[in-house]
C-alpha cells in the first residue's frame, strides 16, 4: 500500500491571541513565602527525611536532580523552584517537551493550555504560530553556541531574544568546513531562516512573565535544565517550521548533560515529580551509561543515592521501600515506581499533589 507522508509545510497556523487558553500565569503562581497546603500527615516524616538528605548531599557536593512533568509548572511552582535553585538545593532540572511549551507560553503570552478535544476536532490543536516558531528559534540559535534544548530556550526567555548570523555567513561556514561538528546545526538554521523569513541580527522577543518560567530561572541561576522530548509528542510538530533534526540534536546534547549530573549522584538525591514516563525512562538509560563508563575505568557504580517519586496515583498500595512487587500484582506495571525501584538507590514513593510536595519541601529546607 502506498502512503504519502503529510506535507506539514501546508499547515495553516494561527496566532496565540486566537486561542482560548485555560490557565493564566498570574493566577497559578504560588508565593513561596505563603504557608504551603497541608499534605497527608503520614508523608511529613518522608518530606523531612528528603530535606535532610538534600542538605547532606549539597554539603558533600553531590547532585540533587529534579525531574518534573508539565503539571508542576502548570500548578504554579516556578517561583518556589527559583528559590531552591538560588539556595543551591537543586543542581539539575529535567522536563519533557510539554514542560517547555507551557513554560514558554506563560513567559511570553501569560497564558497556556487548550482544550485538546475541541481543538483536534477543528484541526487547530497545537497549530499556534508563536509557540512552535520561538521554541525552534531558541533551539536552533542555541545549537550554534553548543546549547541543548533546555538551555537554549532558557536563554531566549531570560535574554528576551536571540542573535542570528546572516544566511551568507552560515552558507560560507558550511562550505568552508563541511565536516565541522556544527555543520548540521548551521544547515537546519539556514533552511529555517529561508523558509520562515527569519532576519539576521538580534530578534527581540519580550517575555513579560519570565518570572513564571522555570527555564528562565534555571538560566538565571546557571543551573542546567535538560529537555527530553519525543518526536511528534509535542505541539511544536504542528507547524511548517517543525524540525525533528533540531529537536533531536538538542535532546541528544541534553541527554549527555543529564548523564553528567548522574555522574555526580553518589550520596545525592533524585526527585521525580509528576513524570510518569519520561523521568524513569531517561534516568534508567542514563545511569546505565554512567555505570558502564565507570566500570571501564575501574570505578564503582553510582551508589548511596536516594530517590523520591511523587505522583497522584496510589502506588498500587505497595510498599516500594521493599522492592518491586511480583508480576501478578497490578502495582508491578506502574513504570514510574518500578523503574526507579531498580536503580540501586533507596526509593520512596509519596502519593501527593506535586506542587504541595515541592512547597512543603521548600519550607522544610528553610527550617535548617
């Protein structure tokens, strides 16, 4: 059977101003100094233990990594995380593609989130011009400076724009050094500049709500933030500018940077908050790579790390501190618990609202 691929260059896209956005940055942001919402009483000792382990990890210079899903941002935690980064309690953040899309939209537009059901039916789901354009712009411009997806977008938001070389400069660099490591990145940007009409020089993009952006705060505090997307997972694919090569390159570099933080995880802490798929999948591959390289050089594998997994599901009513359940137990199929339970560290599962957990953890850390 012959199947013709879609020609995405023919997609009709729309300005964000025409979208009915369901959440607004000014309405969701949590004031870090306000008392946090109460979490279940049974979780308080675990949160206290988590805070103690974070303090101990930072005293010894070990990594403290936060892997989060988009809802942590959408629930208003950006300012809390900014404080935690500023206090050196977090040394690495990681999210998925959706986490960056809502982040950029809050920072620039002050609003995000749409009705998937309604907009798919009308063929408008995700077809928002500014979102795809500016995220691709950030990734492609950042690549020329060796920045992956997360840091490239964080820089664009924090600095309110990017600077592009001319088409002639790109073409000349490609011609002069075709085997250069950045040749493919230069070619992607060259093609986008021609097809999208992006001008050379500084492109100013004013982000009035950058305080609502975790990406911008990470760039501000010089904390690495990596992005681990899937090709076709995110609405930035719904636009003629869509470049799987640019997204893939940024994600490749971010996976390697993520591994650099896993390398420093001995005696450290991993927080996986609302990341049911990306977090455990990326972490298990990364720690395997780190252990592979360590063993080749005669070093021991990553050890003595603590993992705290937070989600709204009940964890299958299984005590994950005792290891994973048998395959006959439904809890065995909870990837966000099972994968982390296999990663060599002490894994704790907390059934809790993600923003409530982070806010309570922040206040517990402040008590020291």
